[in-house]
């Protein structure tokens, strides 16, 4: 993301905040309710606590932009990152974009209301370009610095909607992102999981919706074991899952320790 875009994005966000603060003496009327207005200036903008990464399934950025800005399609994201690295800012970060749909992660439902959505222009069958990933890393660093989003809360659409989606898919470089602090990752050898910690329990502890356990396992494998096309949990997969859960717990207990999500 170049400096001009960074300045523009911050000016837009700043203007939105100023507009809200300027309106702090007004309260939106409520129908059929009797009340006395006593507006308070003591509030903040809601801030996102997750980043959800997608791919568009389209073959070029213009087609993706057409879809994401079409009022009849009712789908959007805060950002689109094109194959050539161009970043398009589509929805204000403090507004609710329509990108995650029916979703769940770690007790949070409706990820649209709690996240920033980033679409990557990719048809789902191709490698992500270097220019695209470089721009994504810069964008994620800027977002993380401003909102203090934990490493564990950088996720894929397939993680939060495993029954419906699998993007950004097996080709997405999650390990590389985790090296920069965006997402979790573990390298072997993994610690052995306790006998009492079964797959469903560990997946739920990591954040997955396990009501459809097969879908949750498949989503986990796409994200963390991309080179294995099977949807079966091996003993090594179980140990990897336990390592990720332990790392997430460590970050929750000691959020100031470490920047990267890899070990």
C-alpha cells in the first residue's frame, strides 16, 4: 500500500470519526417508545477485532469490483487487493461490510459485525501473486497497528463458514502471514495432545464451529495442512491442532509476548 493510499484511507476514516463526534448531541429517534433525550458524549466508535480473508473467484479486478459494488448483489468487502498489488478501499473500516455471511468463530457469531473483510482477486485455482501478497502484508500491518487485532484473529472465510466456503484455499500462504504476526502457525515436532483432548474439543477451543465436524476438520486441513488433500485427522494433525490451541491460549494469557504467530 503506497503512502498516498495510506494518507487517503486515514483521512477518510478521520472524517468519518469527526462526523460522528460532531453528531454526538443527536440520538436517532425510536418509534413507539416514549423517552427523554439526554445525549452523552462518552462513547467510542466500534472497532473491528477480526480480519477475514477471501478470494473473489473472478479472473480480473474489474469484474470483482463490479460484483462488490453492485447494489443488487448485496455483497461487499472493506478492501480488494488486485493481482498487480493495487488496493481498493470499498467500505469504511468502521462500517459493516457484507462479506462473511452466516459465520462463527470462538463464540462470535455474525463476523460481519466484528471484522474487516479483505478480498483477494483470485479465481481459486491459481497461485497468489507476489505483488498481491506484499500489498496484503502492508495492509494487514496497518490494520493490526491501528486496531490491536490479535494474531489469532486473522482468519479465512473457510475458517468462519466451513460448511459453505473454503477460501482463500490451499494455495494461500498462511505460514508466511503468520511469520509477520497475522494468524497462528506451528512447525514440527508438535507436542503430543492429551488423550482426553479429542478432535471436536480441540477444534472448538481453536475457534471452529463443530456442529458439522467433518466441515470443521476439512476447513482446518485446508488452512493448516494444505499439502494433504485428505479430510482425515491423523495423529500428527491432532498434535498440530493441540499446538495451535496451546499457542492461542498463551497469546490470550500473555498478549504482550512475541509478535509472530509461528513456532
